[in-house]
């Protein structure tokens, strides 16, 4: 199993070493902002390293929305990030599934996802594989509940789209972790990355607050079981800095032996 953590972008390889990590994930720009990513000073070293690199796209991206003033810049920023992620050798660009506003038709939002991949395909496709991540909240989300995820995959499946399963988001979103890998794979056929996080909040709460494994409301054995069943690389997006994340990684490794 290749396991690591979401870390600060300043020194990802140093952060990986401090955590005994084999995977590392970071942002290439402010996750709450629209600024384009800048070249990473460690790009050559990251590309040449044996650490698996993942980039998380900004949270503001919502390619599903019917609001043109969000959707159009979202689509452009996703393309820009995929290009920038390739310069650091990223294996995947993780982006949230997005949502439509209350009263808007989810079918249009899902078709906006299809158009996003069709738009990128016209210029040769995304420079880094895009992994759509399941989300925790909202009543009109494309990838919170798996009935909607199935509709999304019917629309985008032809484009070789990846999937990132977040255990906190599944739990808070109201999808049981028991046998979750089988249920996801029945829809997507693949899991490219696991975000192994505990949740501070109750099942179905819709809230997105990560916790260290065993500290929150999820039975850590269910997280371990999902990691093991998926066979996918793992990133913990948990608090507590080096010590907190080292402990989470150790828990996942120990249980995997
Ligand atoms: Zn996540």
C-alpha cells in the first residue's frame, strides 16, 4: 500500500519524508481562490522522485453549476490546474463533484460535467488525470449520494474519468462505509485514490470536518477495510501536523500487514 498525506505545498518532499509517506498531496494555489497556479520551485525534484504526487484542485471550482459566472472560470481553472499538476509529475488532479443551486435541474449540472470533459478532449484532454471526489454536503450535489454518482458516471464514463473516495465525506454524506468499495466500483469501475479521514460529525450530517483516524465518529476498522479492499493509494487529510498524520499512516499500515 502506498500511503501518505495532504501537506503544505512549500516543501512536499520534506513533508513526505517527515511522515514516512509514499504519497503526497498538496494545493498548487489558494484552495479558496481563483488565482492560476504558479510554477512550483521543486517541480523537477517532484517529477523525478519516487513519491507519488497528487494535486488537489481549489474548492471554488464547480463545473456543474448552471451559473455561467462560476462554471466557465471553473472549467478554465480545472484545465490550468491539470496542466500545472503535470509539471510536478502528478498522478491525479482531485476535484470535488460540485453541485447545482436549489431549484436547478441536476441533470443539467451532470451534463455540464460531460461538457467539461468534451471541452478538454477537443484540445487533447486534461494534462493530468482528473479524479472526481465524492462530497459531504448539499442537497443538489453530483457526487454526494451514490444514486447521483451513478447518473454522473453515465454522463462522463466515456472520458476515462478517475474517482477519489473520501471516507469522511461518504460517512457525513450518508453513504455507509460497509462494502463501500464494491458499491463505488459497481458505478465507476475504479477507485484511483482513497482519502482516508475520520469525521467529527455524525453519519448523514452533511458536514465536512475531518478528524484523525479513531478520533471521530467512524469505526477506524471500516476505513482500514475500505483502504484494503480498494487496493488504491491513500492520502490522509487529517489534522495534527506531522505527529497526527504519522499516527494515521501508521494505523493504516499496521492494519494492512
Ligand atoms: Zn478529501
